[in-house]
């Protein structure tokens, strides 16, 4: 820019266009930060409002994209200062060793939430995003202090420089490097776990759904790991090991014909929306399930059963005549 010239204000229309293109990626970023689909949506909306209020002061020292991510990151950090860490049942204690153990519910816990692949937007973006929102990494991220979490995501997912991260967080570049070193040490292998090939995940999901709808425990046994884990929000009780999980599934699966599982992607992993017959031929949504696949077996099933969450995810709540509504 020539000496004496001042930056021209960025038109609000340009901001709106950039925001519309970034809405899905920003949602994924805020989800990684918060572990909550609902919180992420709120932060993205607040990011837009803050950007609109501050667009007259935008000096084009960075791109609009970078600026929006800076706002989103700091809005997440503000929100996280007032909220508990999001967890899954396996983060609260040891697994139950008795498949007939009473199920302990707890609605007071800040449970981790899933991220629908459809919320990310463009299918190409889903492919790019899927590894960075998988459940194992999302859970592990929640155990990092928020600023470590932000530094790690800006560097490892968005490929920002230490200097840009320092500007965003209001710290020095050496401080950023220290945050990154500690974050990488705490995350361990969770950050680098590779998903199974898509065709393997697709095949295992189809087999899992068929077995579950037919209440076929033997078919389930053929596709799950010996150390298979089963957990469900909003329950503290969870199970690990085929010797415990199979008897539990056998006693809790719906009778043949009364359950339907509709495939749907969550967190870049194979999953489904679960429906049960209300007794009148109409199937109502009761939750979602996400499979974690390791090589050619299902290593874990994570269920999310919360009616408010299902509505927030804007999932079909009713199946009637085989169609979602």
C-alpha cells in the first residue's frame, strides 16, 4: 500500500460471502474446540455478529478468512472459560464388569456431542475434515487446556504459522511453541490415528445394522473386536470386552422388526440414526450410534441418546411407511 493511503473498508457483502463459504469449516473448527455441536453453532453465529460489528475496523492485515478464524477461536476460548469439559462415559471411571449391572444415568454431566457430516457442507470438505473430527481425537482434545487446544488446532489442522497463532492468542511465538509441545505430548497417538478404508467402514456398518435389526448376536460377534467397548450418553455405565458386551446387547436389543437403523455419517465415521417402533407401526428416533473401526473389526460403539440433541441436530424424528419425516 502506498504511503499516505488508507485501507478502504471491506464491504459487508464481501464479509457475508466469505462467511457463507466458511460456515461449514468454521463449525468444524468450533466443534473441535468445544466438543459440542450446539455450542459450536452458537459460537459460529456469535463469530458472524462480532465480525459484522467490527468490519469497519478490519485493516486487511490478514485475509478475511484468517480474521474470521481468529474471531471464532477467541469466541470459543471465552465460551470455554465458563463451561465444563465435554466427556464420554469412558472418561468418568472403569467399565462395568457385569452385563446385568444397573445402568446409572446422569444428566448433570457435560457430555460430548457428535458432529453430523452433513453439517460440514461440501462433500469435498467432509473428506478433508473427517480425520480431524473423529471421536478419539475430539475426546482427547477436550483434556487439553483451552489455549493448548487452540494452538494445536490452528497449527496441526489449519497449518498456521507460530506468528499467526501468537497474534490470535495474544502471546509470543516462543509461548506458542511451548503450548504446541505440551499439547502434542498430552495427545500422544490420538492425533495421528488413521481411519480404516472407506469401503471397509461401509461394509462393517451394513453388517452391523443387519445384525442389530435381526437381533442376531452371533452376527455381531463376527465383526467386533475382542476388546469391543460400548458406551452411551447420558449413562455413566459403560462396558468393555466381548464377554460383557455381547450379553448386554443380547438382553437390550429390540425384538426383530421393531428397530430400524438408518445409515448416517458422524465425525467422519460410519454411523446411524436409531428408531424404535412405538407400537403403532410408527418408528420414533431414540438416538444415534457411531462405529469406530480398526482394520476389519468394529472396536467401539458410541451411542448418543438425548431427544434435545436429536432435535438440535435436525435429524428426522419419525419414520412412517419407511420414510423419514
